[in-house]
C-alpha cells in the first residue's frame, strides 16, 4: 500500500493560519477553531487556485473577514499583544489547533462556514455573492453551518 504524501506548510503559513483562526474565532471553542483552520487548510489543498487563491496569504485575504478587514483579534495575533491572559491563552490554543491538524493530517472536509445570519444575508444578495447550489451541507459546528464541494 502506497502512503499518501503528507501535506506540509511553512512556519510562516502555519503562523498566518493561526492568526486568521484567532481573528475569526478568538472567543470560539477549540472545536470551532479546528473547523476554521481545517477550512483554511482545505482551501490550500483543494487545488482550486482560481476560487481561493494560490498561496496561504491569498487564501486568507480573499476568504476570511478577520484578515481582509483586520479586526481587533487578528491585529492582536499579528502583533502578539493581547489585552488579557484569556486572550493570550486562546491564541495558544489557535496555534496548537493548527499544529495538531498538520501533525495528524486531520483535515475534515469543510471549505466554507457561515452563521445562519450570514447565510440569510448572502442568499438575499444572490449567486454573485455565494452560490449555495454549488456546495453540499456538511453539518454544523456550534453556530456555523458547514459546506463543501
């Protein structure tokens, strides 16, 4: 039996994903942080460069609000300056989540996640924003609906 090649990322890419995860889910559970990181990594693994981008920075800038809008938690992770011990602890969890996913090659199959409110808003705006007819539901994680191709 031929073993599948391991998916690896540079230290900078791992850090960038952890920063995006913290930006997207600073108050989220470790399970939700894992789902977020898996979606980011799966976009890189998908080979769909035209949809998601060709590099981790492009993927994160194009597809994740915390990165494109540089929200407060994302800025904290990038600067490594946190307002309190809990935030610093959550940052450590975000980093560990990314490390564990790559170490265990535990990618799941999530590419997209939306809150019900985000989903409703996107559906009102139509297929130009996001075409839900092209994706399949993959369940839920906390408040998020999960999708993949």
